[in-house]
C-alpha cells in the first residue's frame, strides 16, 4: 500500500497530527545540535518485532547522553501501537525519536528541559526480488565517525556521507573499516562474513551499534547449530566466501561484490540464504498470530 503525507499521522509531544502539519520548534536541540537518539521498529501485521530489545536500546542510548525518556515504558508502547493503528500499513516501519528538548541555542543545555518525543509510521520497505537474486554491492571507507557508535544517535552525517559515496560508486552500502583494515559495520547496517563455514562479525564495542537484527541473526544461527565468532575480521582473510548485511528493513541481504570485486563466487551463498529463511520464518510466525484489530 502506498500513502502520502496527507493521509499519514504522526505523534509529536502529546498530540497525534496529520504528518504534513507535524512540526517541532526551530530551537529544538535535535535540529540545532543533533542532540537526540532514535529507534526503528518493524511491525508485522500489528505485531512488533523485538519491541522490548528496541526499547531497551532506546533507554541505553538516552542514558548515555543523559536524556530521560519522557513517558513510562508502558505508555510509550501504547503510543507506538496507536501510531501504527492510525496509519494504513499492515507491515510498517515505526520511527521513534527522542531529543533533549527546546532551548535557546547554547551548547550547555538547561537541566529543566522537557524532552521531545516523535513517533511516525511508514510502510516497511523490502529489498526487491532482483536485489535478492543478485545480492547487494558495497564499498569500504576508512572510519571517520565519532567514537560512540554504540549510541543510536540522530547525528548521522557520516552515514549520509557514506551512503552518498556508495551511490556515486553505484553501490548499495558503504562499510566502515578501522585503521587495521577490520570491517566494522555499514552506514545503516551490520555486516557478517562466512569464514571457514563459521559466521563471523565484529564484536560489539564503541565502533559498532548493537543491531537488533544482528542479535536476532546470531541467536538464530546458534540455534541452527552454526558456529558464530564475534571477532575482528578482514575482507582478505583466507576461507572467506560470503558476506551479508543485516538491518530492520533488509532482514538479511547477501553482499556479493565489494569495491567492484566479487565476494566468493559473486553470487548469494548458502549461509545468507539459510539465515534469511530463518529470519523470515520468525517474521511469518508473527503473521500467523491473530491479527491485531485497528481501533
């Protein structure tokens, strides 16, 4: 289903509004300083995928920058559900943003600010059949981001620059590498490799965001008997024959070319196919649950 802003509804600071009329103050610190955090949650047929872990990470991000989520968890869950109910998508992408609030522009914020809370809903995008058949392409860039990538900050300029460079090079994603050449994560994704039949990804630290789909992939892989290693890795390692990215919107997508060179045989591999099937089965299980009625 497609929809325009004229028939979508957003939640902003206590009010549900038509999206085209939803706004925040020009001196909101999210606008002035990118002083805020966010989450993106998939909703399948009215059932939210890993909502608890998403809200746990929102709490962690807020705590890391000394922002208090402006409502109780139970009320936030109610607002998220109502935002979904007020919009027309069965499978939706729910965006939640919390900023420090509104104040005259100064780096040091008053202690008395009321945080801004925004929730929107859009149709959940999916990779095309053609992209699944051919696999994604990527480039690598030396990591020039700040050193707290574990915070899901709305300060995404580096990610925007990475995406733009990938687009200029006719690639789908830019992946950050550290000074030693270890692959960290993508501009808006996590990344895994298959090395000697093991699933390998960089460990969580201040260089890598703990993606919810990343965590889900690791859990499903271990349950399926696949050995998982969380360690630094490089693209030129012996035995590497697959790469794949993970995110809320892509689930698992094979990456078949990197820097114009084939990964493995340049085609989607069996590990990515197996793990994608497991993730999609988890999503389909939600669809098999009784549908949620819209109010």
